[in-house]
């Protein structure tokens, strides 16, 4: 990939910036893999992909999105591309290169898995008797709840991503221009 003044510049710059902050970056069929900066990672367990609205990041060891972003010196918001029009232009150039139905289905599966995981944590947390809890118990619980919120956030990003992919392609098929969101 060469930097040039084309329509995928915003996505390219965002992804380049993220990849530049990671070690052992390698291209994969869907994007890139790298060592997760948020845990002691010996085998690269971080997956990255160029989404339609943001850089998609997932640690298969279960690190929270917030922590991964922080370990890279970024905020979660920094993973999103800049403006609505850029998002849409990026969406087109990214989707052309891939089987978009398959990509949308993969994203929805990932979103569902994250959502179920987060809900299991919330359900468990809501049934606990916290009267005799120590500070350490609270720390562990707070961490688990924060992790679950991170998963919910990532699930939502994946869902929006899948929706955008379908919307972009299906509206093109019936001659409707995608409207702003
Ligand atoms: Zn990790």
C-alpha cells in the first residue's frame, strides 16, 4: 500500500498510525495481527482490521478495548475515522476488496459473542451479595464490569460496521444513495 491522495487516505492514515504503535505487525487475510500492548503477549494475539467507520481491534486473550487503546497512547475515539463523508468514501473503497456478505456475517458473529459474554457478566454481577465484600472483591468486580462494558462497546461497533457494509452494498443495488447517519 502506498500513501496517495485517494479516497481511502483517512482510513489508511488511521490504520498506519495504529500499526506504528505495535510490535510484530503482520498482514493476515482480514487485516493485520500484532502483539497486544495491554498484556504480556508472546504470540501475537491482537487482530486488527480496517472497518468502515473505525479500526477494528480485538485481543483474543480478552483485553479490554479501553486498555488496548490506552497502552498504545490512544483513546477509543481515536480508532474512529474523522468525518461522516470520509467514513462513507472509506467504506466504498474498503468493501470493494472483500466479500462483503461474509465480512458482515463475521462481524455479527463477533458482536454476538461479545454481547453474550458481557451479558453473562452483568447477570452474574446483579445476583451477588456484596454486603461482606472487601476492597479487593470490589476491584475484581469493577474490573469485570468495565471489561463487559468494553465488550458491549466493541459489539456495538461491530454491529454498526456490519450494518454499514450491508447498507452500502444493498442501497447501491437498488439505486438509492446511502443517506447520512
Ligand atoms: Zn491483550
